[in-house]
C-alpha cells in the first residue's frame, strides 16, 4: 500500500457505510498481534477510537468496546488481509460474523501492512504470514482474556488475495516455487529470489482450522493439483472475473487452481475486479483512490457485500456450528 493509499485508508473506517456491529476489543500490546477482535455481545454501538493502532485520531470502528462476550463454545474465525493492507479492510464481514455468533480476530501482518511494507515484496513473507496466523490462533485459545468463550474444535479462516494464499498454505497446500520461477521474468525481489532458489521451506500449516473462505488467492501459479492434494477441509472460494492490474492475481490462474482443489469446494465467480472483495468504499475514499473503488457498470459493491457476507456466515455456520447452535 502506497503512502497515498495509507493516507486515504485512515478515512476508510470512519467514512464507509456501516451496519450495526458487535463487541470489539483492540489488540495493541504486542507488535506481532495488532488488530481487533469482534464478538457477540449486548450493548449500545458507539464509535471506537483505535488509539495507537491508528495513524490519525479520525479512525474509528463502530461497536461496543470491551463489553462482556455473549454465549459460550463460540466458533472462532481468523482473518488474513491482502498485500500491504490492514486489519479493518474486511470489517463488514467481521461484523456480520460477530453478529451471527462468531468470535472474529484480524491482525496486521508484520512487515506486510499499510504502515510497514518492509517485507511485502520478498518471498520471506510468504512463510511468515501463515506463522502470523498460527500465532493469532494460539493467542486466541491460550492468552485472550475471554478464551473460555471459544470452542477450540470450531476454528475457521477467511483470507483475501495474499491472505487467501496464506489460507491455502495453512490448510495443507504445498507451493511449487520452481513452477512459478519459470514464469517469473521481472526483477522484483519476489522473482529474483524465486530464480535464485532462495525459497522458504517447511511452511506452517494448522490442523486446527476446520473450514476456510478464500477470495482471489494471489500468485496462484505455484499451485497444481498435486500441491493442493493435502487440503482436506471444506472450502468456500471466490474469484473475480475481471483482471485487475498490479494485484498479482490472474483470474484464469485462480480459476485453474479452484478447478484443481480436492473435494467439492463451493465456488463463486464475481463479475467484477479484485478489489470488489474489500469493504465498500465511502464517496470520499472513492474520489481519492478510484482504482480501489471503481467497479464495472451495473455492479453494486454494497449489494454484493450483503450477499457475500450472508454467504460467508451461512458457510461457516454449516461447517463449524450447524444451524441449531447459532443464533
């Protein structure tokens, strides 16, 4: 995310159209775990300043700050954002899940977020990202003050773009970097390291994750049917139909990967570009950075997200909880 994008991103949280949110706790005591936790609770929704997590005091989330968790044995969903993004970029989905009875945790990936992109362009972050999510699950189950409210047998994952790549690794995929190296001809740090053979090994996986929703995984060229064969959890997968320059996402490559997934994943194709999966833009954000907010004629991102969020909730309810257990 460029400085210009980050400057405008500070407006995102306080300017987007909002739905009622649930309880929110902020994570700001550990630089490796900065983000927020959404969860079901009862209380009056207010604007919540992000304190040290914000680069401007205008940034706020809507919710009930630090209210008691409602419910017990709740499913947990962890969220992984895209390259150079940050933990609030899927807040509408987090809110929908929390309102439906899930605990949801999202963090900034260290070295690959809107404030710090020091690792965004290299290969190392492709290994550290899944490790970040393992660390987050560990924290939620072992150290979060309300950990007793979580059912450790019901954990799901949501990821977008580089976050979806992260999710594929966590649930059992093993990337074939050599396959991608033959197609990587530019001089970006990613391609240079690929061609040199300086690739990460022993990538983290997490058997605690029982279901995943993945949207537009980046760098799909490292996956084949053989490298995806280790995935044994239910998947709901989404792909954009239209190419978006500069994202590292190839719609045809993503379609190939989805067709090669084992089992019977639930596949959705969206008649829009890559950024349609981001929380709907405010008019101010759209005017400042139309690239991230411009959708094809006839595509209504707000309406799409209503259906998208409902589908994500439905999938996780079916796979992790069952309708009888969720409100």
